[in-house]
């Protein structure tokens, strides 16, 4: 008798990693991704007739196309004892030595899988959009002692981050023999689950170490199973089914008085008939949407697109849930964002607006348009390694162990902005500055860029400008060509003339479009805005004494921001003036001429020592 186990929680103990090695085993990048739906041929190759030797050179044996196998008998994975056809997949537990996987005379359970389980980092995903209700197949084998074998299937919607359905079969020594036996694996579908976009199939020759806090049987050398000829039984919907992608939007930190626009959301009828919307949440400020419930009448397979806006006027978190009530099920889109005051200005050096390995930078906006997991380092760990996102605030001194090689050090300070290679290339990741002040003639974008290594090709990026908002569609490219390459030898200074935007406020978007490289590095990003100097003293605001050496007094400037810049336009002090008579300490500034900007009025300040 076969035992159905549909409610297991898949554990972290089964995390596998894909490594890329070069000839000298240097600068090795590691796939550790949460991305779903990477197209393979595993479902199409359900009869295990197509095989490849891509990983045979690493001692991992022949693989069925679309599947990854790690077993105790790499040479026997391609079995010629098929239920029908020529081949079947042989999964065996045994003692192996493999330098690539770090095994030395290690007893391992055999595995074969495609896809990703919730809570794990398995890769080799298979796109799959049918509503699977069961799988039929054939199994044979020999399980020694009280060992067990397991087949687990999960369907998943990566866009909404939701499990759709799951099922498992557990086989004991008395449930398998060397004769082929048919099985049926039912899939339990979560109530109200969206349509899937990917599938996972996991096969193991042992039940040990697969599930959290649960070992089934005893891992035994020589236990094996073979599987063949899977067929997939799907449910055909007879009514509308509502699905939305993505399922949420994190607007991040947005400066007060400016705004952010979401990526495009797509509502789809994945069922039959006509999908309509009877109600949609009426969003309140600072949120808005282009969604119009009355405009939705979707035939099977039809789509409707819309966006959200986030325009905070009050500092702090502002979260709302946008609920769609439809005749094909209800959908909830979670909206999160934080308003930050104008004093939370651009810190393109990644020193004051972030912590180590943050994925959000205060005042900045990011778009992860490739929606892929990322590579990490072999033998080096850090918070958010393998992240799904755009840029990360990388501090090489805080990795474990600390990274001390010169090629990974910041241009200045302790952190830089890093965009790691997507495991499903190419990258399409955006880092967008806070809104600039009104630009003067001669304004520049200034920054430093670098490729961590040229081994996988140089990093590629473009520079873009928007005068209207932070949505990708708002930007116009100002850098030359399709992309610019960042040198790997050292940090390279680049600048772009922004004079064409004189009199306007802008956002600058840095778009990483690298194709399977490794790490695009950027640091000390600055929108340089030369001041227009008024040699006359500000009429309503007084600054004295002038010249000064240790202190200056500011009058009539309460609740305003005072900015002191040097002759080159570099901001050396930014002070929020709280009273009508305020004394400012300038003792740390060197002798020279400076400019004080209060509410757009500029005057000279001479400092003598």
C-alpha cells in the first residue's frame, strides 16, 4: 500500500547549490536562488528518454534533460532497465567522494529534482501553468533495512509567492520491488490558491534529512529506486479564475513631496467564461491606482494592466491592502512604503542611509525587473546572500570570513552598491536616486563604477534620467550605446552632463544590464549642482559674523534647512535650523570661502583661522 503524505513542510536541510568553476578554481560564483519557473524540459522529459553529460566532468554523471541528480551511484543514474522506452532514472543511496560537493567517503541519499520548494534554494525550475491534480508513474527498487523512498510534487505561483498544490508518496521496503509497479500521487490544492506558474518534482532514495524534525527510516548504502513514464492529470476550470502578478509592491523609502510608481500589475482570467470585478478597495492617500473595476471584462486568457502610485506627504510607514472582489475569487495586493523627510538626502556613498547588506536604501527606489535570484560566493557568506532584488549595500569587511582582496573594496567608506549576477540572466536591475533639487547650469552626475572581475565578462550598465517619476517607463537613457562596460582593473570615475535639465528636478536611474557576469559595483554617486551665487546678503535672514572662525549665528531662519558648500559645490554641512536665533559650530571647517544656502538664497561665508 502506498502512503499519501500531502502536508509535509519542506526543510532547509535539503538545500542544494550549483557552482560554476573556472580552470583555476578562482572567483567562483554560487547559485543560491529563490527564483521560480526557469524553463527546463523535466516535465516534457517525463519518460526520461533525453539525457545529457553537462555535469559529468564534475563527477555527477549523466542527467535527464531538465533534471538535476546527486546520487550515490553517478555512473548508474541512466538506467537501461526502462518500464517502457529505452531509459529510466536510477536514484541510489551510497558512499561517495566528490570534491565539487565536498564529499569524502560520505554516505548520501540519492536525489533527482526539478524546481524549487518553499523555504529551500533548489534550482532547475520548470515552468508549468496547468492546475495539476495528480501524477501517475512507475517505480521499482530495493530499499534495505527500514529505509524509505519519497516522491514529492509541488505547484507554485512565484509571482504571488504562493504554494498552489502539494502531494507526496512515501514508500517503505514492502512497497517496492524489482518489478515495475504503477503509482498515483494525488495533489492537494490549497483553497483559493492562484493558478501555478511552476512545478517541482523531487525524488529521493531515502526519507532521512528531507523534512524538518522528521526522519523516516534509516539512510542505508545500497538502497535504490528507479522511476519512469510520468503522466500529468490536470483540472480544467469551468468558470473564471482571477490571477494577478505581481502580488505586492514595496515602494521603499520615498522622499516627502515626491512620488514613486509601481511596476505594471497584470490581472488575468486563467479560467473560462468572463471575469468581472464587483469591487476594488478605494485607496486613501498617499496611495493611488489606475485600476478601474468597471473596465474589467476578461475572456479566458485575457489580461488587464494597472499601476499604483505612492506620494507621501507625512514621514513614516504607510501600508495598505488593495482587495479585488471578482467572480473568479478574491485577490489581495499588499502595498508598503515609507515617507522620509527631505533631510534624508541622497547618500550615494552608501554610508548613512543603509546598514550592511540592506536591499532597500533610504530615499532611493529600486526595480528588480529580472525577478531572479542572484549568485553568491563559494565559501563566503553574508546576510541576504542569493537575494532576489536589484542592488545590495555590500560591506566586504562584514562577510564571513571578511573579504580583504583589493578587487572587492569600496571606493570610499565601508560600503558600495552591488548588483550581483542574476542566475537567470541577463540582469535588469534599477537603482534610482532621490529627486534632485532644481538643477543649475553645469549640473553633473558623478560616480565611480567597477566590475568585480572580468572573468565572466565586464559588467554592463546605462544611465537614465526622469523628470516625472521613478517608474522605469519615465526614464530616458543619456549614456551612449546600448550599454556601457565598467572596467575591472580599478574604480573608474564617470560623469554625465545634466545641463539639459537646468531648471528642473530629476531622478537618475542606473540600470544594470549585465549578462551572466558577477558583480556590478557603484559608489560615491553624486548629483553635483553648482550654486548660483548672490553676493548680496540675504534680506530676511542674517548670517554673522562674516568672516568667522569658530561660530556663526543665523537669524530668522527657523524651520528651514541650512546647507554649506565649498567652492567646488561639495556639501560640507547640512543643518535643520529650529529657532529664529541659532548658533552654528563651524570650527571643523578649513579656512576658505564657502556658500550658505537657506531656502534657495545663497550668500558667501569667509572662514579665517
